[in-house]
C-alpha cells in the first residue's frame, strides 16, 4: 500500500541482481493487489505483478492498448508520435481484423518449415566463429545475426543493411536515448523502409513485404503511409527480442552446467528449455501497458476509467502461485530446463499476445542444442560479474558476451 504523501517508486526498477526480478516487484506481488508506480514523465500508474492479475489485465476488453489515448502510460516521449495508429496499438475488433492478415506468415506450420533454413544459418555462424577463433563476442557473431537473418529472409529485407535496422532497434529500446536521437533514428529507418517498399511495389518478390503490399494494402487493410512503420516494427520485434534471449539463455546454460548437460544429453528438452528461458528471463521489462476504458476491478483493486496499468512480466513469471508450487517442482526463481512453463506470460497474454512467438520458439529450439553440440567446451571469456547487462532498456539483454572454447 502506498502511504499518503509518499511518492510511488519509479518504474522500471533495476534488477539489482542480473538474474533476479527487481526486489520491489517481488515485495508488491507478495503484498497482493496493484501498486502505484511513477514513470519517466512523472505520471503515476498501477503495476500488476501477480500472474493471475497480469492475465486478467491483458485479456480484459476494459483496457485499451492505444498509445494515442491522452492517459496512456507511454514508455517514452516518442511513442505516440511514432507508433500511434499501428495495428498493435489498436483495440479489437480493428486490431484483430488487421492482425489476422499477418498471422498466417507466423503460423506454427510456416515457422516449423523454416527449421532447415534456421539450422543452416546457425551452422554457418558457428563455422565462422570457429574459423575466427576465440574469444569472440557471441552477441555480434551469433545471437544478433541468427534471428536478424531469419526475419530478413521472411520479410525480404536485405541483411546487408543490418546497420540501419539494428540502430533503429537500439534507439527504439534504449531508454537512455534522448528524444532527438531516437526521433532521428526512427526517421532514418522510416525513410529506409519507405524506399524498400517502393522498390517492392515496382518489383514484388516472394516475401512477406511484397505479399502485404499486394494483398493487404489499401482502405480495407494497411494504409500505405503505415507500411514502412509496420515493416520496421516487424523487423525490430523480429530480431531484437530473440537476439537478447539467445545471449541471456546461453549465459544461463554456461553458468548452470547441470542444465546445459541435461539439454545436451536430451535434445528433446529443446522445447521446454526455450519456454523455461522465456519465463526465467522475461526480457520485456517495461511492457505491456494499457489504459482503462471503464472502471474495472483487478486483484481486488478498483482501477478507474482513464487510469494506466503496467504489467511486470518478470514478476508474473516468478510468481510461486503459478510456477514451482507442485510436489517436487523446482522453485520459481530457479532454472529447470525440464519444467512445463508453457503458461508463462513472456509473450504477453490475450489478443495482443506475441505475433512472432512461433518463430522465436523455433529459433531458440534450433540455436542452443546446436551451439552446445558443436562447441561443447564453450565458456565465458570474462568473469560472470563483468558481463555488461543492459540496465535501462525496454528489452533486457547483454551488450556483449565474450566467449571462448
Ligand atoms: C523471444 C522473443 C520475443 C518476446 C519475448 C516477445 C514478446 C512480446 C510481448 C510481451 C508482446 C505483447 C505486447 C503487448 O501485449 O502489448 C509481443 C507482441 C508482439 N510481438 Fe513479440 N516477442 C518476441 C519475438 C517476436 C518476433 C520474432 C516477432 C516477429 C515479427 C514479434 C512480433 C510481435 C508483434 C507484431 C507483436 C504485437 C502483437 C499484437 O499487438 O497483436 N515478436 N511480443
């Protein structure tokens, strides 16, 4: 409970231990209910930390994801201007109508069919690392290019242009970047995607961007002026998230050799390893966010129309009411690659649940078993205490990951 006169704590809080949730979130969760937090612009909003409350917020039609709403708890000062009106920031039924134009591209069937291609990319990157010789930075040489090359192939974006879209993703997620700097990076990316789309309009290829233009651009689909933002968001969401997961998951396996050996000896644990890593790291640190369209009760707390609610995915995914409560189950704050963690909320929940989750899953299921099969002696090249974790970012991760073998 907030004591009258005391300013609610700042959100997002830092993970004081890089492997744990911020202690304040655990405290809030154990106290129960929703708690007020203060964000970058001084406004105050509710924070949901229990697994059940997070699911209740994200599945309730009483909340809006529209960043143009005057009371929306914006993640940074450029958000409404750059993302307003894009399908993922709209509410149902309009959001659902537009989203279903994209779902086939990321279906289980489509993404499973990419396994061979993903394995080929993985092997090429491992070959290059081995040829170069350690130590290497696993982020630059593996975790970042693997999902970047995959999303580029899907969308028909030339991978050679990775500097443009990786800078765009950095500026979009690093919360230490100024309004001007982020604005400049987002505008550069907009120009880049506009000219790519123009080229594809003239000369369509066998790729998702060309199909979007041919089949779904226009009054009943995506507005032409939204297309560069849409493709940019898909490229950004499609590589930045999985790249951070691949880096963090590799560290977790290196620091828990018993778990690494279980995965190596039982490759059939690849799927549960990916779910457990998603749960354990819960990399989306500042979102999802919503604003109440009417009075609604969540976790015993009345949220009034116009109040903002932020959910902490890591707090929900470390909630012992949802994980680790069963007989013989590993506690929620520990890593267990054999755990059934499929009900985690790392991909969100409800109608905005991650569109690219099937792709992200297959990428992780391919990457870790292959990496540890081909480089069994992989180890950190610096002490674990020196690993540079991202401190103030929408997506948690590592700035670099020096490894050798
Ligand atoms: C490990 C990797 C990933 C994680 C942890 C992740 C996480 C999330 C989360 C938490 C949301 C919900 C946001 C909300 O409710 O406001 C979301 C939505 C979304 N994600 Fe992902 N994501 C990942 C990979 C991907 C990939 C590979 C793509 C491919 C393009 C992608 C595209 C999207 C899109 C388009 C949405 C918006 C969906 C909608 O609003 O209907 N994500 N993601």
